[in-house]
């Protein structure tokens, strides 16, 4: 009998080719958020889970899955998984690091450029007939050349953003639990305390994982430290920013604008106050959303899953980052 695997949400069949003939797959419904109710009845038999970042895998869920041997998350972030609960039960956890670095860094630059040059506002005005003439003072934005970018979290994605930003002539500051001499030498990036980064940066870009230490890191005090024209960019995880504080910051003009690929909550309901600000650009968590990247993420997730089912070390095992 082939091992039973629950894939929480549908994926294109060609991304899952390596699973053919090796597992029995039950696929959850399309368009839902969170671990699908419809799959709960299958948990007692499941030996593997192939999850997305929207699925919460906690101790209560694991209690219902006594045969589970591997949780393979098709994401680099694993804040949706209780790693300690998995470790206690001997369940291997895998993720998809590295493969989405370039796509996510590309999107970060797209957000920085769009927010700096007020592209969503300008495009909306053109479409709505508000482009009456070439205006010497219309839609003015920020010069990136010579501006300071503060990168919070200098991991793989932070470094890929730093390389791109340096090519745009930006000066680089960063915070990170570890010094990154290679980025300092190659790009002139300077490691500073968070307070200093917030005070000195024209753009603050978040690239840290969501952990107990980073949850709520960008709170009212942090936002008040930023320059009045500075932009906040979040492609990390929504809860790194305190949403209510960001709403106030935009309402009261503490900062110049925000560009968010992740929000708290997620998805952000259509009537959420953040949508009311023309200087707040919101994308629906699309950092890794390119055909090639998503396919490679699925293939890595399948490789992790098969290794876990076969009792081999996972090729991309999570190293207890949020234990
Ligand atoms: C995307 O947010 C990921 O963690 O893969």
C-alpha cells in the first residue's frame, strides 16, 4: 500500500510528477485559506503533508495525525508550522529555501520602484482622465540614486535585494543577527542597530523571518522613528508590522508611504483601512509568483516529501529556526 499524502490545495499535475506511483494523494479544495476542513477526516491515515504557507500545522492538528512522518511546506517561511511539536513527534519538516530568492528580490525592487515613483497613483490618474497636461510638479517621487535603503534581515533575499539596490545607486544599511562581511565588502553595506537604520533610511525593506523576536518589530515607536518621506516595504511576513500602527502612520503622515506584499491579516479584507491610502501599495503575497519559481518550489517540496516518507534525510530540512 502506497503512503497517504495530503496535499492541502491543488497544484498543477506537472509540478507533482515525481510523486506519481509513489504516494496516494488526496488533494484539498481550491480557493480556501488555512488547513482544509475537508482533509481533517484523512489525517489519521496520513503519512505525509504537503502544505502551503496558509496552512497552520500545530500540535492539535498533529494529534490527529499519529502516522505522520513528514511535513513538507512549499514555502521558505515556516512560521505556519509548530516546529517544536513536529520535533517532539519525530516528524521531519522541509521547506524550499534559495529557489525563490531572486523572484522575491525582483518583486521587492518592483515595490520599491513603484512606491518611490508613485506608479500606482500616477497610472490610476492617467486612466481616470486626470492627466491634463505635462505637469512640472505632478506625481513627484523619490530619487533612488543616492537614497539610503535599510534592509532588515540580511539573509539570502536581503542580500539579493542589496545587490539590486546597489545597482540603482542606493546606499545600504542593514540589521541582522549575523554580520555579513561579504555584503559589506562587495556593496559597502553597513550593519547598524535597528533604531539607527529606521532613522537614517529613505526606504526600509523587511526581509526577516517571522519569529517571536520579529513579531511586531515595526510598531508605533519604530514607525515614528522613520523619516516623514520614508517608505516601508514588507515582503517578509505581515505580522512583522503592527497593522494598526501602520494605519495611523499613514493617516497622520509619520511616513511617506508603504508597499506591502504581505499583510496582517492575510488576505486583507477589501474594506480594510489600508486600502484607503493612495500611498499604500498592496500586492496579494506574490513574492515567489513566477512560473519557474513556483514550479521549482513544488519540485523541492516533493523531494522533501519523498525523502521523509522513505526515512531519508530531507534534502531541504528546516534547521529549527523558530524553535
Ligand atoms: C513565501 O512567502 C514563502 O515563504 O515561500
